[in-house]
C-alpha cells in the first residue's frame, strides 16, 4: 500500500471546487422552489420517482432507489402522506410489503411545481453551458455516478447510448 498523498492537480482542484459550489450554493437555491410548499428537494424527488411508477413502488425499493435508510424514508413519506400527495397501502399478495403510490393531488402538485424546478435547474446549470459542455458534464458525472453505484432515477446505467437525431 502506498501511503503517499495524491494531491489534486490544478484541473482536478478546479473541478472539485466547482462541484462543491454547485452542491453548497446550487442545491440550497433549488430548495427555494419547494420551501413555499413546505417540502425539500428530497421529498420532491420521492414524488418524481413515484410519479414514474403507475403501480407504485415497494417502500424497500424506493429506499434503495433514493439511497435512503428505511427510517429516513419513513419520516419523509409520513410528511407526503399527511399532505395527501402519496398513499401507502399493503400489498395484496404479501402483507409484509408496503406499496407507495402518488395520489392525484400529488400528481397535480408535481405538475404545478415541475416547471419552476426545471427553470431553476436550467438557470443554475444549463443556461451557462453550450451543447458540447452539457454532453461533457453528462459524461463526466455519469462516470462518477456509475462508479458510486448510483440508483437515482434517471441516472445513466452503463455507457451512454446516443439518441437518434430526427
């Protein structure tokens, strides 16, 4: 084992500091979209994940997909259930399993908030990048996410597949 510290070179340091700025400044800025509605980004993320699943998701699958502990998921789900955005029911085939589904109120809320959230994402990130930079960012972050074993909804699985141009 080599105990010698591998210091970041100038490019790596610039990339790391920029990523920290996005996380420490950008994410709190994104939270402002949800704050007036009493939510935080992770709760909106749960709604988004569930919105893609017509039949709902097992709570254990949702926790794994969102990289959350069962207790953190339970806390966040309780809030979404209390707001009427999500319902949790037992599975008809297996009484030990709970299934979460987005309610119509949850779908209406997501549809109401999504445009503002997307506008914030564009304003904070993509409006500053050209097409080549966006592709490079997607490739670079995709490689990191793959290495981390990302299960985040929408995260790339394996090498990127080029989309057909019309």
